[in-house]
């Protein structure tokens, strides 16, 4: 038993997994270091943003601005700046800030938000994440099923309607998510007024409630951002499935089945079953890429997900909130790509074997 386990740990596929995992760890370290570094290279700091929000347009001190007199001197701009730097921990050396950043990552505790102080970053991300998942998770299976059906039909029948559907799918696939979202909101929300322009539910509700009326209202707001994601996804899966199906139709077993008199419906089912396997391995990559695209779509529709939260965090230079959102999205993308690579190795052993040097 131990010999078999030892043999599997030294197999070509195991070496393939080791190398991919090592690349994943290095990628996470580099990506998270950049997440820490880049916001701090920007010309303004969170303290500058906070001071501009609190002080008047001419930057007068707080005491003088509010007319405080007697009992103490007004706070100067330098005093205010030092106060916020000490409050946010920005007066510490950059090396210590970097170590504290990794502590926040490993403990999944990013502290308090600068922009929405004193709310915690965990609370804000926990509220926004479900709204993003509500858009992403349903769009992947629906786009996968519909896109593969359109692609296989366009490859097998090649009639006028099928070619028209494939041309539409190509346009959808080449359309950026945010551009398609702008078209939807302009036509169906602004011009026709069939859907709301922004938000996740109407303002008559202060917060989500468990009621049928609220659910219908939330679906009404959810429809356009969801369609902007799923339509582009359908186009991508359809184009991929058509090319795979055309390649599979040239196989010998399909020619043999045609000579035996198999019907087109039966042949199409065979072609689709064998062509769809490579598309399954792309699902983790699609999900990881869809997260980043969803962030842009949420900003367009004012949807209260991670995208809108990241947009506000960047403009407020909220380091903890920026770090939390980007770390979450980065881990989803990198881990998704890692899972996709492993799935490729499982489906095609030649990929795993090729990563063994000299063997």
C-alpha cells in the first residue's frame, strides 16, 4: 500500500500538480504584494481624502471653520493629518505596514474601513458579495447550456436560422460586458422605461426583506445586469462549441455511423457528448474571468455588489477595503485557473506527462 502511494506521488501527473501548485503560490505572493504596493503609489492618500471631506473648500481648520472659541486652540491641518495617520496606522514604517497586510490576509480580518469608518471591512464585503454571486452563479450554467446547444446546432444543421443564431452569438461574444450593459440600460431602462436604471431594489425598502413583493422587485432590478452577463457568455460558448463540433464531425466514427443509417438527431447527440468535454474544463476559467467583468457591470447598473464597493473604495483611497476586494477577486481568478489546469491534466494525460522534464 505504501509503495503504491509512493509511486503515485512520483508519477508524471503528480509532478505536474506540484509545478502548478508552486506556480500558484508564487502568483499569489506577487499579486498580493502588488495589491499592497500600487494603492500606496498613488499621488493622494486616504488622509488627504478624509481631510477634504471634513474641511471646507478653502481648507480652514476644524475649530476655526465651526467657530469654536475659548477653551482650546483650533486643530491645524497638520494635527488633523497626524491624527488620521495614527488612527489608520499610516504613520508606521512601510515594512511594518506590509507585515500587517499579510497578517490581515492570513487572518481574513482587514479591520475598519477608512471610507465608511467605523464600519468593518468584513461587514461591507459580506453584504456586497451575495449580490455579486447572485449575478455570476446563475449566468454560468444558463450560458453554458444555451450556448452549447446553439453552437452544436449551428455546426450540425447549418440552415439559415442556425447560421443567423451563430452570427448573433459571434456578435455577443465579441461585445464587451460593460458595453453590452450600457446598450441594455440605454434602450430598456432610459428610453423604454421597462426596467429600473440602478439599484438592487426600490427605495421604498430600506433593506432586503423576506416577502414576495420584495423578491419581485429585486428580480426586476436584477434582470438587466444578469442579461448583460449571460448574453455575452452564450456567445462565447456557442462559438467554442461550433468549432469543436465541426472538428468532431470529421471523425471516422461519425462517418461510419452515417453509413449505418443513424438519424441526424442521434448523430448530433454523439457529436455533442464528445465535443462538450473541453468546454467543461473552461468553466473554472470562465467563472474567474466573469468575476472581474461583473465588477464593471455592477458599476454601470449601480448594483450593490463588489464592483460598486470597489469603485467607491478606489475613489476614497480606502486601503483595507481595496485590499480585501482585490485579494478576494485575485484568489478566485488564480485558484480557478489552477483548477482548470488540473482538470486539463485529468482529461488529457499527455498534458500532465509533458511537464516532467526529460521524461
